[in-house]
C-alpha cells in the first residue's frame, strides 16, 4: 500500500512530461500555496464539558462515530493484523 502514492506520482509526472508541462506551469495554473504548519493554537478545547474528563469525552466521541473498539489488542496487532487463531 505504501507504493501506491509513489506509483500515482510517477503517473502524474509521466502525464505532465508527455504534455510538456513543468512545475512552473503547475505553479502558474494553481498558484503557489503553502500549507499551514503552525499548530500552537490547535487543541481539544471544547471537546469535553467543564465537568467531564477529556479522555471520557474522547471515548464518547469515538463511540458516537462508531469508531470505538472495546476489544483488547496491541499496537503490533494494528500494524500486522490480528493474530491468527490456532
């Protein structure tokens, strides 16, 4: 799966070069935009009620969105997949 972005980038580069386009043409068409990397003001304010723990609020949000799993597991299981039953 990690190769898919590289393959997509290679395809785009091939298309651009076949059409005689350069990065300067892309900048001219789309403008030069910089992404904001200032994260000092990003936080979880407002996620929890004043009388609620942030952890509890986060779990409640995940549960509402159907993303909370209660089954135990390890980080290794997330990366390599669940262990196979014997």
